[in-house]
């Protein structure tokens, strides 16, 4: 069996990371976010704002909307800019 020919390594024929499916579609390097991205950011920021307002005892619906807006706007822009680039982040 040892005829001097180099052995071929079958594991070297593919990259394991290429075999894994990306969660939610394209990879982050692919440059697209799902359509529901902004709704998820706003919902998450609303939950964080609600928790902070309830913990401090200063809950009002107006403050909830203001804090949600203050958190969601930069979060959505920064996340979109990191994934999609400057132009697409401004379009959101």
C-alpha cells in the first residue's frame, strides 16, 4: 500500500465553516438584514426602557416612547451600518 504516492486527506477537500447554514439568511458579511430587523430593535429597546422605568418608579407612557426612541434610533443605525454599510444604513 505504501507505493510512495502522497496520501490524499479527504477532510482537506472542504471547509467546515462553509457547510454551516447561516442563521436568518445571508451572513453578516453578506450585507443584508432581515426585513423585521427594525421591528425587533424597537421591541427590544421598548422592553429595556420599560424595565428601567419600572425599576426606577418613574413609569409614564410618554417616557416609555421617548426612551424607546432614544435607544432604538442609534442602535438600529449603528447595527445597520456595521452590517450593510453607510448608504443602506441611511436608507433605513
